[in-house]
C-alpha cells in the first residue's frame, strides 16, 4: 500500500479584518456601558424621590430587611474530653495497607 498525502486547509484570517472586528466590538460595548451609566445617573437624580434621595425601591428593601428576624450567634466551648470517641473508630481500610500509609497525615 501506498499512502496518499493528507491535505488540511486552515482558514486564513486577515489581521485588518480581525482588528476592525475587535475595534467595533469594543466601541459597541463602551457605548452600551455609557448608556447604562447615564441611565443609572438619571434614575438617581429624578425629581419626586424620597427626601433622602433614595429611590422607593431602596426604601422598600430597607423596610423588608427590617422585618426579618435577627439571627443570634453564639460561641460554643466544648471540653477536649467530649471530643474523644466513646469506642474504637473504624478507619478507612486503605489506611491499613503499608503502601497507602503515606497518603494519610496525622497531627502532632
């Protein structure tokens, strides 16, 4: 058998076209971000908002958060003797193998 050569065609990209596409994409993204920023600023400066300048949506969120029950936190101190198991603890059967012993670490 004779092997026939395999030809693979790779698309050729014109660097000018690639750079132009990147430039247009960045300009579009920039204009959309600017539009979003201007919309946010305009929404914050609308007349008729509450006296504090906060929108009614923010005020509603504040009142909703105020009605949520407060969670209590506590620190629990446990004596070291209560941390000891009452009986023998069965470990991983792999720990008993001498070749696997180095996979497990112990403290102290």
